[in-house]
C-alpha cells in the first residue's frame, strides 16, 4: 500500500451534528411536554413530533450521503468537531461526529429503518395510553444509536453504546407493571453491562499501549522510543507528526488511530504487534476485550441470553433495536476497528469461531420455539453470528453487507410478526395461528419475501450477503490454522440450512393451514397435533393436562417454563381486542412499511452486492466501504476461480435453502403431519434439551445469578455483623465521650458562668438596700465617713 | 483667766454646726431641716467673723462681707426651700421626708 492512500484526510462538515440532534430534540419535546400534548391535542402530536424529527434527520443524512458520493474515495471522511470535552496532557477528547463510508452506511440504515419503524409504531401502539413515552424512548434510542455510529472517537461512541443500552432497557420494560417484562429489561441491562466492562477495559489497555510515558521531573509527554525517531518537534503542546503527516501520540479519534496503524512510517503497527501486557500480546487482548463488549451488545455466546427475553418489549422495538440496529453495534465496532483486528490472527479467530458457534447454536434453538417472536429472536442471534463470521475472517465489508440486508429482512419479519400478533388479537403462539394468508394477504406476502431473503434464495438479498460471508470463510487464510476457514464454512452452511428450516416453519405454521385461534379450537387442535400438547402443558398444566406423549409428560412438567407462557408474553394492555374473532389485516401505515421493507429485503442484495464472480467490477458496497476498511487489505484470502465460487454459491444458496424450505413444508404446511410428533417421541431428551434452550438460562441461574446472590448475602452478613458492629462501637464510643463532655459543660463551664451571674445579681440585691432614697441616710453616711477619716487621721498619726 | 480668744468663737461655731447638723439629720419635717440648714450657715458666719477679727486683724472687713453674702444667700435659699416644701406638700400631702422617696425607684 502506498503511504498516501493509507492516510485518511478529513473534511470538516459543519452540519453533521444535525443528524443526531433532531431525534434528541424530538425526544426532549416528548419527554418534557409529551404527556400534556397528548392530553391536550391527542396522540397525533406525539408521533408527528417523533416522525418529523426522524424525517429531518433522514434528509440531512441523505444530503451527507450524496455529498460523500461526490467526493473522491480518499477524501470521504467527513468530520464535525463541536467542542473539546476534556483535555488531558497530549490528549484532546472532542465531542466530534465523523462520517466515513462505514459510518455513512450505518447512519443511512439507522435513520431510514428507524423512520419506517416510527411510522409503523403509529398503528401498532395506537391503543397505548403512554404513547408519548414510547416515542420519547424511540427517538432517544435513535439519537444514541447515531452517537454510536457517528462518534468520531471512542468516547462519543461509548456514550452512544451506553445510551442504546439504556434505551433498550427502557423499551423492553416499557410495560413495566408486568414483572416478567421488568425482569427481562433488567436482564438485558445487566448482561450488557458485562460486555461494556470488557469494552472499557479494552479501551484502557489500548490507550495505555498507544501512549508513551510521562517524564517526571519535566512533566512532559515522551513517546516510546519506537515512535520517537520520527517525531518532529518536542514541545508537548505541538502535535507530533510522522514523516507522512500523521499526528502521533495518544488519541481517541478513530481516524487518527486508523492513520497511525495504517501508515507504516509511524511504526505503530509493528509496535502494537510486539507489545505485551502481563505477558499477553496486547493487540489480541485489546481486540478480544472489545469483542466481549461486542458479544454483550450483539448477543453472542455466552452473553446472548438477554436477547430472547428482550422480546418482552413492544414489537416495533424488537424490530428496531433487537434486530435491525442496536444489536448490530458489535459488528459495527469490530468493522470499525478492522485495522486492529486484521493485525491479530488470534482475535480474528476468536471472533469468527464465536460467531460460527452462535450461528449454529441459536439456529438449533429456533427449531422448536412456538412463540413467533422467540423464533425471530433466535434467528437474530444466529444471523449476528453470521455477521461475526464475516468480520472475523477478515471480510469486513461482507459482515456489514449482511448487517444491512439483515436490517431490512429482519425488520420486515419482526414487523410482519407484529402485524400477525395484532391480527390474532395479541396472540404470539404460532400453534394458535395458521391460515392467516386469507386474512392478512399483505403481511403474508411481505413475510414470505423476507423469509426467502433470510433463507438465502437467489435474487433475494440474504443470498448475496450470506454466501459472500460463507465463501470468504471458506477461502480465509488469516486465521490461526488453515483448516479453520473450511470448518467454519461447513458449520455456517449447516446453520444456514437450519435458518431456512425454522424460518419457513414459522411461515407455514402462521400463514398456511387453517386458523386455529378463537374459542373452542384449542382442544381440537391439541388432538390433531400432538406436537403441541407438551408445550400446552408447559403453558397451562391445569387446563390441558390430558393425554399426551407419555414419555414427554414427565420432562415437560418438570421443565421451568418462564418463556413458554403464550399469554404472559403478549402485550395485552387493553381490552379492546377480546380473544377470538376473525383475524384482520393491519392498518395501512403498517402494511406500507412492510411493503417498503420487503422491497428493500429483496432488491438490496443485487444492487449493492452483485458478486464479482458474476462479472462486472465486484460489489458496489465493497468499493464504497474500501476507504474505511484498510484492514481488509491485510488479510489474505485463497484465490479460487469464479466457477468454483459460483458452484459453492449454488450449493449454499439454492440447495441448502431449498432443502430447509422443503423440510419445513413437508412437516408444517398443513399442520396435519404427525412426523414432528413421532420424531419428538423418538428423541424426547434431545427435544426437551433444545426446546428449553439447552438450559442455558437455568445454568446461568444456578451459577452466575445464584453465585452473585450468595456473594451478596455474604456481603450482607458482613455488613450486618462486622461493619455494623464497628459502626455501632464507634457510635457508642462517641456517645460516651459526649456524655462526659456534656457533664463538663454542664457543671464546670455553666457553673462558672452561672456563679458569676449569681454573684453579680446577689451583690446587686444586697447593695440596693443602701440606696434608700432618703437624703438623711446619705447624710448619716457622709457624717460617718467624715468621722472615720478624722479618727484614722488621729490613729495613723 | 485669759480673755475670750479665737478658740471660744470656734467652739461656739462648732456647737452651732453640730446642732444644725443633728437637726438636718434627725428631723423628719422638711421645715425643720431648713431650720437646721440655717443653723449650719450661721455657724459658718460665726467662723468667718472670728477668723476675720483674729487672723486678718481689726479694720479688715473681708469676713464681714462674706457673712453678708451668706445671709443673703441663706434668705434666697430659704425662699427656694420653702417653695420646694410647698410643692412637695401639694404632691404628697405631707412634708415628711421619709415618705418622699420617689427618686429611689
């Protein structure tokens, strides 16, 4: 690489701050005046404010996008520094926004998908009494997410990182009167904190490794010797520049860090590679710690447990936060730090392997879930695993590409499921759906399009992104061992097969067959499909404890079923929709959004990701993102012919997707097949293991949660018996001293004062007698005095 | 026997003063007190005259002049004193000085 190309030059664009500012203002208005506005003018005002803010933000993002398209590829780094937040030694941390091609793609996804989901929420949440609060949180979330993706340095990114966690908490627990939902919110927040801890420790170590040391007597910053040779100037106030003009020294700015690492003349890349921290290679340590943060936010093993529970939130929230945007923050961060990850094969391997395991693990859980949103949640976890495979093997653009297509199809699926849930009167259990294609045609077609996309049928977007990831994994050579790439490919392909199966299972269970909702149907349905019986007992042992698959009854009854309750998870807060009745299509504001997202889910693939193997100049998105991803150049890939690639694409795409789809069709299309029940009876232990999500929640409950509760109890005991004893003893000591002091004060100090007062008073009383007011008395005195004088005169003489 | 000298006059003066003093101190009647004051003043007059004669010598009149002044002043003082006694009487309906102790308050 040429030095000049390695360096990213920024263009200052003064209005970038407007993009996150609009949602912030919208949120502030709804936060402070929302309740009053809603009461005075109705709900229209609340969503008009929120959606208006989003549209404005979108428009500004569009303007920035076209400005970026017009700029030279090497100059597509827009920055906007507002003010210095703090200054410490040679480090300046500014409130700065930056848009490079990577940030631009994310910003476009976030603003546009968020706008669509705001519009959708208008219909979905129309019965909600705390309408203003919902839009307040939603806008605040978009603001935080934009901080995250647009922050030009780690600090602003971290603000956004924490902000989205907060908003996620507020929105999962939106119906906080329900204990289960409040718990889910708490769980999401706590698990995310684990990840954030990794993030911030990684940040500290990275900062430590970037900087030099402080010269004690002169109090000056001195870069490490490896950097000192190319530094110009020695004054601490003047920025040190390398030969190619890159500012050196500690930095929080992504662009400066990127330049320092990417530009060879700084020597930073070599220095980081050689550096160790307590014996660990610092680069691998930093990257893995960052990945811990990413795993928390993006729900990877072992921190994925919060995401399925997060489905307790309103469905638009699940679509926006827990599918399209927030959970992809981890992928974005890894891609953002691609220049670091590319230098550390160990870190890349960790990312790719964890992603790969998550993909297959979550996909397998998705097989047997009955709650439509739970299926989608595990699907999200699985797809995030695919993204991490992409960014792990070094195909950063492919990970981002999958992020983008996933944002479209998963938002479409979630909003479709929201439409279904609304149609079935807040029923989320797929066993009580079925046959909805007749009642909700638009939802059905958009859901089908998104299913095709996620399953990876050609033409639809998921095909391009998923096969690009798998193909890159197959040819990856940047990992620790050469056999790892193909192994990841194999596991990923199996996960893709699973994806296709469970997504079409949810489609067939929901939209084909006969409608099974409404009163009186449940009994009959249980008889028809024994598959459902065990889970019914999960949900409601009292009313359905009848004949069942005998082998399962014992296991099912003994299984904790906190998530299997189909009623508890439904957002039932108003009695306008009673159970039963005919399903109905959603209002237009919702179906139009579905159509827009389904359209994007189909066409985004070949527009942005037309594979190089099919001719042409290669994917448009790859070229666009190239300036942001210098790490991509550093990772080697095996060279294979286009024919091989096309062969693998069709293997992975058509064959795998088709097989999964066919299996789902055979088992679930009319809901009459007995094969699932028989399979279940054959492998009861496997079934209950997978149905209960491998008991991971229980294991966490028994180890982490119980352990920390035990620890807290020990601390409580210590607090009660040791700390309190010390405190009480000190208090006793203090009281005793105070008693003594009070006695001294009372009897000695006060005694002296009162004694003096009494003396004066009494002597005054005594002397007053002399003052009779009779002149004759005084004359007696005068005479007596005179006589005494005379006598004394005689005596003394 | 020696002739009458200065000490005799002084003894008469002292006796007059003592009588006046006793009157002033012991009398309860305000008019009586005024009388006692007159006695004291006249004791002083006796001393003036005696000292003028025996110390200054015959022909000198300094002591006599002082005595005249004292007599005039005594008249004026008696007038003022009686006026005060009258005022006291009007206020207290008595001229007993033991009763008139308002200033003590």
